[in-house]
C-alpha cells in the first residue's frame, strides 16, 4: 500500500512535514485509496438551540420584503397619525423630529443587529466548513488526475520502448533478408 510521503514529494514537491493538515489528510486518503467526500448536510444538521433558532428567524424576517413593507407602513402610519393629531388638536404625542420614533428605531436596531450577526456567524461557519471540504475534494481530484497523467505517461513510454524494440527487430530481419537476397542474386 502507498504511503503519503511519496505522493506529497512527487506531486506537490513538498515533504510530508511541510504539508498543512488538510493537504496531509488528502494525501493520506489518496495513499489508502479512500474517498474523501462526506455528507456535510448530516454534519451541519445539528439541532440548533432556542437562541440560534430565534436568531435565524429574526435574520430571515429582518432581511425580507415583508419586513421592509411593514417597516415602511409603520413609519408612514406614525407620521400620518402625528400629522392628523397636529392638524385636528394642535398637538401630537411625538412632535416633529419624531424623537420617540427615533428612540424606538434605535432600540430596534440595537437589538436586531447583534441577533442578525449571530445568525450570520453561524452561516459563515457552515460556509467555512463547506469551503474546506470543497478544497479537500478539489485537491484530491487534482492529485488523482496528476497520478493518472503519470500512469498514462509511463504506459506511453513503455509502448514507445516496445515499439522501438519491435522496429529494431524488424530492421534486423529486413537487413538479414536483404543480405540473404544479395547473396542469392550474386550466384
């Protein structure tokens, strides 16, 4: 059975000690002739806890057109109600620069932002794992292709060597035939 040392030395021009963990893993999989692909859906499908589910739900809703529509409608309603109250009664519950509205929007942003960041952090971790797996699979495929090229080159070289040996043999036979033909013609 192969070891990863010759594979790393031959294909990557690096000794095994200089390989990073993922590349070493790939060369070992090649040496043992094992597949490297795995079902990431099962690995990443760990049940999220309540906080993670809430963060995902807030991020999903906060990045939707429904949220944009509701947010716009609330702002429009707030300004309209304040305008109507000012027009009908001469005073409002939140006068024009809408300080109360600004306070609510700031509170919403201060709560929503870290929750969305938590969800994005989980998603980026899943993306990182997928990216590492893709790298391993691509590297293994590349190394396997390089090994196939080597095998084809060796087979081609062997065929050329055999072909040259056959041609030499044929030339010797032709030379022998030509020599024996000259010998019979001179008589």
